[in-house]
């Protein structure tokens, strides 16, 4: 059951890297077309490109940032459950969380309407909350 519990986390890591490549593949050509002077490109952050690049290009970067935020809790919970003794329900919950995050990524990167995006985020957050409580219960 340990490997089964770790597999969704590995998939989410790979998905995060897919989003990184997607972000770079869309942003870098757009940045090259801007022909910005070097003094304007020093010391900036990705968020500084909001308003410079088209929002549709930035959506992928925003989603990549989101994949570096809440999923860190997911990774910790997965490890706790894998070590402490995950059950089939825990594996199912982990795959559900990953599936929701992948759908959320696609939605944010391509369509990005807030009501759907927040719904996907809230459902995945509830799943993560259930996983966290189960991790707490199995360790007490």
C-alpha cells in the first residue's frame, strides 16, 4: 500500500514539471518578441510580467505558482500516510486530489473563469483536509 500511496504524489510532481515546461514554452517566445532592453529585465520576478504579457500567457505561470503552494501540504500528508499505514480510502483520496489539481491546472491555463476554478480549488481543498485529518488520526 506504501507505493500505491506515493504514486499520486509522484504524478503531481511530474504534472508540476509539465506545467513548468508549458509555461516556459509560451512565455519565453512572447518575452523574446518584446525586445526589452537589458536594464528592464534585471532583478524582476515572474509576477512583474502581469500587464506586460497577455493574461492568457500568465495564467500558466500563475498555475505553476499555485502548484508550488497548497500541494506542499499534500506531499507531507502523503508521506505521513505512506509511513503510518495508508488504507485504500487514502489512496483513492490522493488520486482524487491529483485529478482535481490537474483539471484545475487545465482550466486555469486555458479558460480561467473564476467560479469553476474556485469550485475545483475548494473541492480539492476539502479532499486534502480529509486526508490531513486521516493522517492525524493514524499517527495519534
